[in-house]
């Protein structure tokens, strides 16, 4: 991995995107989105995660975040590991999941390709973190995160996507809270 795709500054805010294996549209059910919600809330409360922007798409997740504990790589590793285990279990136990056998087969197939995966792989292993060094860079990434559902044709206005912090910037915290107090870092003026 090149230097530009690592968490080099442990105190910085970062933009990350990560996707399900084979870009599978897993997030089509409320139960799956709820696992992501719970994991974010836990990481904010217990692991020092500051979330400035997020968007959960059918096959991938975007974050603008920072680690108060100065371990963004470990935080993201733990988040992905926890959510992968919970999501695979939820898929296995969900009687309404019509794609269950296919989803699990695809995850097993992905896991067999990696020597460090024991059984099923949920997330692709790369994250491509981008350090956000200026207010302009952060604004650009937040715009990208919020407009992803619009660009994909799911909604015409970013605030209409339920699992996006675009709603938070419109004073709606009904899904997840974000860390506006982190903005004192000079990272944005929206």
C-alpha cells in the first residue's frame, strides 16, 4: 500500500470508504442498517470515534471521522471486524433473507481468496484513507459523501437519504448523531 493510503497522522480527520466484497448490495434491509448504526454509536461512546459525516449506501460506507484515541487504523479495523461478524450472523439467522444462500456463498468465496480470512469475508480489505488537511478538503469530501445517493439516482436531494449525515446538517438527528464539536479543529464552515 502506498504512503498516501495509510493513516499517517493519528490526530487528523480522515475520509474513508469501504465496500462489501464484490460490491454486493447487502444493505437492503433495516436490520442490516441498524447494525451499522449501533456500531457507530458504540464507537462514538466507547472508542473515541468522532464522526463528522457519514453515508451508508447499499454496498458501501463513507465516513469523515477522527480518532480521539489517536488510533484511526485500529478504530476502523475494529469497526469493520465487529460489523462483519454481526452482519454475517444476521444474514444467517434472517428468515426473510431471500438471498441468504447466495450472499453467504459469495462471502465464503471472497474469504477463500485471502489467507488471513478463516471463513467468510464481508468487507473488502482496503479502505483508502485520505487525510483531510484543510477546511477546503473536508468540505469537498463531505459534499461527496452527502451527494453519493444523489449521484447514484436514489434521491434528488441529499437530505432525503435516511442514512446520511446530510440530514444532520439540516438539523435532523433522528438516525445518528454526528460530532459538530469536532468542527473546532477548523475543518469546516458549512
